[in-house]
């Protein structure tokens, strides 16, 4: 049973500059909570009990978010406002959250290697910290259930339009069940004409311990970075990997437009909140800026 998760959050967040210069992009809010909290909540809902954050020296705020603040808690309690931190307290009661630093920004693959001692000889869930999902089931539960059945590494997939294929890591393989592929190829950002499919890697993985040796043997690419997709390609030569088409909807917060769109989508699902926002949205659409 998968009980451990790894969440890499050490990246610079350059697409969200200057907003992400002092505030990690993973702490930018979607409605009432930071993005990273949604990611940890997803892991907890999938049965994860132990979460390791892969951070950097500039991401201390992410660790602080999940730590207790006795003075703030006391002040909220005195004012009868304990509910404002209830979601964080509830999450802390479900999972142990701790962190390790990635000393240098050397890519997602290198970030994952920092979890070697945390994972030990067990498979683990890996979630990218700048992507959240909505819907049911959420990816963590869907991937964990697939691993329980297949016992292999599992990659979450999303079918993307042809014009977006060159932006993603793309897989190839044989469809062996509804939304389930046995993979035979992984290609990083291929031209659409040579891509093995339109199934893109979608920020969620179950990784087996074999990934660590594969990443150790993976040459550095552009910018001296170790890419996780390259390590997975080597892992595929050694052991089977399956892909699962995710049923949840993916929301990327890595750039200003997608971040704003995600906030609007989440707001639209809250009837009371949308009732307050709708007049402003209508006015903007009609050119009646208040």
C-alpha cells in the first residue's frame, strides 16, 4: 500500500515572476488557500500518511505554512475565529509533513533523487506542487488504485490537443483497458508529427525505487538539469510502466493567465461566492468596467 508521497517545490517559478520572486508560486492562493495545500489534501485523500516536500532555501514559506503558529492560533481562538485555520489543522492531523532541501536547481529528476532516503525500498506517490486537480476521483487515488492492481510504476496522463503536444512529455503504448496503457515510449516535447500519441504526462506519478538508480545514470540535459522523463525512459527499459488517463480536470497555476483562470473556475463552483462575483464578471464582459 502506498503511504508516502513526494512533492517537488524547489523550482524558481520564472513564469510567475515578479509575483514569485518573494512568494513561492506554490503559495499563491486559489480562493482561500495556497496551491500547495490543495496538493497535500489530494495526497491525504488518497490515503497518504507521510509527505516529503523537496524545497530550496527560498521556499521556507511553504514549510512554515504547514507548521504551527501558536501566537496566531491563540489570537484566533480569543476572537472565536478558529475556523480560519481549520483546514490546515485538519490536514496536519491526517499526514506528517516534512521537508528536505535541493541544494542546487538541477531539474525535476534531481529533485526526486532527494527523496531516496524517504522512500527507501518502497514505491511512492510523486505530485508536482504547481498543478492541482478537481473532480472525482482525484489523481492520487486513481493512481494508487492502479498500482494496487498492477504493481508497477504508474504515470498520470492527459489527452491534449495536437497543437499542444510539443509542450509536454508524451507517451506511447498499447491501450490494455479503459484509460489504461502499457507504455513503450516516453518522449520529451516531441514535434506533433513524430509524437507517439497525444497522451501527455500530467504531473502525477507512482514511482518505484528503481527510479533512483536510473536518475543517477541519467545525463544532464539543457542547463545542467536532470529530467525525470529521461530517468523514466531508462526505467522503462528495466521494468514495465503503465499510464492511466486521469479522470480529474487539471489546473496549472504556473503562469498568470492559468492561475487567474483556475481561481475563476473554483469560484464558479461556490454558489454564494459566484453570486458576489457575477456582477463584476458581467460588467467586464459588457465593457462596463466599474
